[in-house]
C-alpha cells in the first residue's frame, strides 16, 4: 500500500471544474486538515471512451497536479471502460475488435449519458490500446492513481448469454472482466516503473488482488441498514482474500447535509471509516447542483457539497478529531498494510481470525479487529449512545477514549456518545 493509502481521501459526485477542485484542496490545507488524496469523478471527459480531460473545464491538468503535489496531495481520476459510439476512438476500436460483442441482435452495452459499448478487457491488444490513451492523457501528466469505475461491466440489458468477449462467452468468463480491467492499469503502470500500485475498483473476482485492486462496495444507500451491510461486506471481503477494501463514507445515494438525522448517520460512518483499510469520503448528496455547462460531460449532474465542513460545526469538530486520530495511527496502519501485502491477512478482521479458541468470537458480527491490536465496535443504529461489546478472552482491553480497562472474555456495556464509537486497544 502506498503512503497515500494510509490517510484520508476526499471525494464527491462530482467536482465540475479544475478551479473548484483546487479550491477544495486549498481549503483543506488552510484548515490544516490531514488529506492524502483528492478525486476527480466521472464525466470530466468530452465523451466516454476518450480517456482525457475536457479542456473547457480542466484547462491545465499539469498545473493542477503540480499545485496538488506542492500541497502533498495525490490526485486520483475516475476512468470508465465504456466507449460512446460517437466518441473519437469508437470507429477504430470497433474495427480492431476491441469492444465487447453480442451473439445476436444489436450490439448493446450501457445507455448512460450516451450509447456505449465496453472495451473488451480480456483482449490483450484492447488493454494495450486503452492504457496507451490513459498513459498519454493522464499518467504522463503526473496522475498515478486511477478509479476503475463501472467494472462489472454494467449492461442496460442483462441477457448474459448474449455477450461475448475475446476470451469466450460471458456465461463462461464474465466474472474475469474486473480482474482484466484492473490488470490493464497494473501492467501499464508497472511498465512505467511504478512499484506500489493501488487502484480503486467497483468489482472484483478471485485474483484481483494481484493487480493492486482496492475494492469498494459500490453505489450504496445512505442508511443505517446499508451501514450494517457494509460492515458485513468488508469482513467477508477480507476473508475472501482481498484485504484492501473501502466504502463510501456516508453512503452514496442521497443524504442531505442540512438534516440532523443524516448528520448523525454521517458521523457514525465517518468514525467507522477511520478504522477501515482506506478512509474515503464520497457520495451524491442532496440537493443536486445545476450543471455549469452544456458541452462534453458537463451535462452530468453534481451532488451537494460533501466536505467535512459541509455538515455543521459539531460534525466538523468530530470529523477533525477522527482525521487526526487516523494520522496518529499511521505507523500502525503501515504495519498491518505490510502484513496484508505479504500474506493477505485482512486489515479488517473478524474476531475469530485472531481468537479462534474463543467460541463467542465465531458468533459476533457487529464488531471486528483493525489489525491485531484494536477492537472496533461501530455504532449501527440511530440515537444509540451506549452499546454492548464482546471483548475476547486472553487479554485486557483498554477503551481508547475513557482509558478504562476491561478484562477479556466478557460482554461490556460501554458508552458511545456522538463524539466517538467504542474502540479498544489490546493490552
């Protein structure tokens, strides 16, 4: 895991211009808030499948990257595998067989902001073609982190028996698509001499971890039910052998920063995100913002503000505390990231992975270990100000907030005011 993976990532759907993004980065630095990565989301391009900045809204990418570098902030950009039939690369890719095909009927893909076909990531020549465009228009401008969105691939018509790839029909090899999509970038970046490669991706399959895949749980609801699902998803992803995982803090769909009930959910998610493998803020907040232009990708909407100061002063102070807590944990996170790299040990660990001889650790599903030393008990229900936590046997556990010690092998009722979630350090 590169250094930037240990800290905080700022993102929203979506920054619409170069100046807007830079102003957000400048404000984080003005407030002296820790930030490692800032993200340019989708439709910063003229058309899908052109893999470049729209110069109308992003006039000087090199200068943008340089200013961010001076602030100590890395830039990640969203890349989609879809190719608009009206884009500049479509005719050539179609002629060369670099696009997914259909066995019958009209060649169809995803109809979202254009009529598109996915590039065929199982085709080595197609992978090379796409990387050459990305290398020219992003990598050579200093952008070395990519957000590989739309990785399933997502189709407008789910007739999976109809789709065919270079490697074979979808029903036989379709699950390999996200692996080969990640491979496109991993191999291209490796050829440029980059060693520590981690790219955010929406989907994975067995083997994805070999290609630097940081999987996130997709476009999820902003709700407590969804929050509970994310905890389960993260733990199962680690058990499945993919240790680098993250979620949209606050959920993706909806969430109005002006509403108190959502602010509480956001706080609980942010606190939990502090103890996820990657701490990443993202979402499509309400109310939607009007487009600033009519050309290129500008017709795609943008959500409301989604920075840590967008939720009121109380939430801001809590977020600031947790950003600083994440910074204090950097040396520890470095250690558990290195272990994940060496042998695949999850960063988020179900209790039984560390305490297999404690029978209750095989039953607990609402808390986990962040590495070997920290037990994290997220607050998963609205209005909750105390919760019951099981502390595994064989050691003493200290509440990092109250400094109270608890013998292991017992259930404990512990406080969880809005300012924190229960976290215990193994003594």
